[in-house]
C-alpha cells in the first residue's frame, strides 16, 4: 500500500470544497476498461467525477473535501482490478514502456509458436501415420505459447468478470481456451486439431494492440517533447543584485531572472533589459530568429541566441505557454466525441451479445447437427470471429491519430467532438484584430498625449487583454498595472487618485469627436480611446495582416467555404483589410451581442459556422458558433471557449484543421462501416459452420488491423478540404 504521506503533493484543489488527484493506471487498453473505471466510481460517496484518458493511461478523480482520501481512491481502483500510482510523467512513461515490452515479448512468443506449429502441421499432413510424439510436441508448444502470450487477454477478462462485466477480451479468452481444450480432446481421439489457430489468433491480436499502443505513444510524445523544452533551473536576480541559480519551482511571478546566450529561456515573461535574438519556433512555427528588446514577450523553452536578457517573470513553474499546450493536447485526447461514445457503447453491449450468440450456436448445432464436437467448433468460431475489437478501435484510433496530426500542423484540439463539428463547417467567420492581423499592433500617434497621460494610459492598459491595449502598454513602457475592472467588448476603468479613468472603445470613452479627427489622419488605423475627467485622447494603431492571411482566405474560398469578417473595430479599418483579403461580406463597429446576432442569422439559414477570434469580446461569439478556433495569443477565457487553438503567426492552421477534420470524419465513418460490413459477412458464415476457428482468428484479427491501418491515413495531409456539394 502506498504511504498516504506520499500522496499529499498530488492532491489538487480545482475548486473550493473539491479535491482531485491524477493517477497512472495499469491495464487500461480499451473503451470497456474506461467504462469499468468510470462506472466503478459512480455512486461512491462524495465522488463528483472520474475521467479516464485512454491515450495517456491517466485517471482523474474529483471528490468533495472530507468524503474521500487519496488512499481510498487508490483502494477503489485496486478493487476494480486496475493498480494505480500518483501521476508523474516519468512513472507513466515507465509503466507504458514496461507494457510495450510485455506486448513485444508476448508477440514474439506467439509468432514463434505459430511458425513452429505450422511447420509441424505441414509435417503431419505429409505423414498421415505421424508418430504420437509429434502430436504431443505440437500440443506442448501450443499450450506453452497460449499460456504466456495470452496472459494480457486472460488477465483483462478475469478482471472484468470479477466486476460482473464482460469486456472485449472476454470472448477472446474464452475462444482461445475452448480452442485449446477442443484440440486436446481431438488429439486424444485422433481427430483434426486446431493447435495453430489459438497462437495465430494471439499473434494477430498482439500485433494490432502493439500498433495501437505505439500510435497513442507517438501522440503523447509530441507533448512530452514540448515539455522537455523547459529548463528545470533558472538564474534569479536577487534584490541585492546577486545572481543565484535556483530550481524553477522556486521562481515566482514578479521575480527577475537572467537568460544567458545559448540557454533556453526558463520562464514566460517580459524583457526588462537587454537585446538578443531568440528562436521560438515551437510557438510561432517560424525557424527564423526573432529580435527582442525591452518590452518584448518571451516564452519558456525559447533559445536565447544572442546576448543576456533580464526578464520579469509572468509564469514560471506552472501556467506557462508550454503547460497550456500540454493541457490542451491532453484534453483533446481525453475527451470522447459522439462517434467514440457510440462505438464504446456498441462494443460494451456487443460483447455480452457475442457470448449469447455463441451459446445459441452451440445449443442449436448440438441439437440438430451431427455431433457436439462440431457444435463446439462452430461456437468457438462465432466467439472469435465476432469479437468487437475492430468496432472498439474504429473511432478512437482515428481521433488519436488526427489529434497528433493536427498538433504537428500547429493546431491543438480543445474539445472531444471538435473534429466532427469542424468537419461539418461550411462558413468561416473571422474576427479582425489579433486574428486576421498579427496580435502586436503599434501606435502611430503616441505624441498626442501628454507624458503623464501616456504613462497613466499604459498602466491602465496592463489590466486589459485587448491587443490594442497591449500596444498602448508596450509603447508607454508600462511596468506596474493599475487595479481596474474590465467590461468585455467595451474597455477597462479604474479610480486613480480620486478620478475616474477609462481605456477602451470610442463609445465607451465618449470620444467620438476626437476619433473623427484621428480617423481622418490615419484612415486605415484601429482606434482606442483614453479618457480622464478633463479630456479624451484617441490613439491610432496599425496592424499588419498575418503573413499568409490572403493565401489562407483564398484557399478557403476556393474550397467552397463562405468567408465573412465580423469585427468590433472601426468599419473603415475593417473595410480596408477586407479589400486586401478580397472578402466581400464584412461588418465593423460590432458589439459582442451584434456578433452573436450575426452568427444566429447565419445558422438560421442552415449554415454551419466556424468562428475564429481572439479577444475577450469574442468569447460569447465563439460559444455561439457551431465550431470555434482561436490563436494561442488569445486570452485564457477565449481559449476556454474555443474548440481548437492554433499556434504561431500564420493563419494557415485554420485551413489545415478544416481539411484534417473532414478527412478524420470520413475515416471514422469508413472504419465504422468496415466493422459493420465485416460482421454482416462474418457472423452468418460462422453460424453456418463455414468458418473454422483458424479462419475466424485470421478474419477477426485482420479486421482489427485493417481499421487501425486505415486510421493511420489521418496522419497524411489531405490537401484542400472541399465543402460537399450538398452544403
């Protein structure tokens, strides 16, 4: 039993009055295992939820404080037949590596046994009067092979039976055991044996399971490689000016750290002093070094190529961009889409149906057939050929492969059914500021404000998440924010030295007259206003379009998608960008409610809408759309609403996501169809006695491997995703 004190550091508190723990579980390999664990915690005192991540072999359990302890959670998992440990990446990787090695050993034994038995079978066919010792050798090889190579299936089947359930391994274990028993009886009586059937079945099944394991491990490795980018130690600059190397866990927001040339940046933060070039290709997707100086934002894991940088810490041990990417990727793999739920539910009910069908076949053939032996052979063939492995793998395999493929193209899924909803999209609606344009605008008229006003506006801007506010803060060199309240879609306000100050939209700051003059001077600029009781100042900021915005919009239009721009920015600025991108449908000066109304109007005409936005004011619109995406630069609230997040400065990942989603959905349907067609053909053949246990083994294993290989097609780029003509 694990020492309870060892568990304390792993207990999380996601909300007041709620505790949670992440655990690594052994033996989880299919949807039935997931259902066993999740249902096993249903009804447990105080347990709110148990979620199983099949890809990473993790289970997260949440409970009301005081109702459970970490040890009782571990004990419950042990009782369900799934040993568990507090989650740590190293431990999980160790468990996974051990499981893979075991599968390989079992596969090697099954393959060697199958080859040996086939050679002996050939000898028996060539020698009708073969010595009994040769048949005995064949039996011994088969028994040893099945006893070792079949352990993973026997153990999982027994685990389910102890919980009074039937999983996918139960029909396999029963079919293999009956095949061996039938062959041993046949050997004694001198009849035909099937000693090579059971090892061959196990060899095919183990190959498919190992392939599935490696496929999931590859997807996890993408996130693991990113996590490995972050250093474990940092050089912290103390108040007395001394540099001290400390563990990253000791660095807190607000600390000052030193990043030296040739090292990875240890934290997310803002450069306070120094100049350098950094490689942050894992964020932007661009391999070209980026020049940084005071005021520039840097991320943990970026490589400092030039000089020393003094960085003011925003996030260190937790909450960094790398952490957010990992969390999103884990969430994408953990959540199950409607197709996955359908396949899991079908497989769960299908396994008991297989056992009932096999029993009915045995009773029917025993009553009306020539012999009980043939009846048993047919029942074994039914058990093996109808195993729902292909059905259970059909959809999860595609989802895992597609999630990994999207990540490699700069897209992280944030929702279990995102693939399906992205695949149904026929209209793409873009926000302008920070979405079609780069999230780093620059002010062009900072001199319109006095030095005192500019400093105050910059400090107030630090309390806002809007890209234009960030431009004001950067231009003013603001370091310390003013405590303020933000009104989404309008701006921020604070009480400063007894007077009310505001920063935000023209209407919010009541600066219409000032805005008209600035708009005439800078017709293509975006405007943000700052108001004090004395007067209003309007700042103009220009933003460059994302480098591939025109190419991506053209690609989507060519593929048949309707394109629109809905922006809260000035209509004149939106019109200028729309003209550049050749988008005819656009609207500006929109409030959040206006965007939602526009989306509802599109949906009312039967459109399936993807909303792409990044601002705090876009969060309601993202939630209202059929599907949603946001750039990694978006606010945390917006990312929480988005179904997917894309990395870097390019807009291309939006088109890639739509193409991959459409291909993934097609592959899911294909796999479900393949599994269904297989059963429609195979089950009648087995019931009619036209499939021996050996033929059943090859057919069932072949169907599982077929759907897995078909799922691997999701890794390849599908090219341009076209909207079906029916849409």
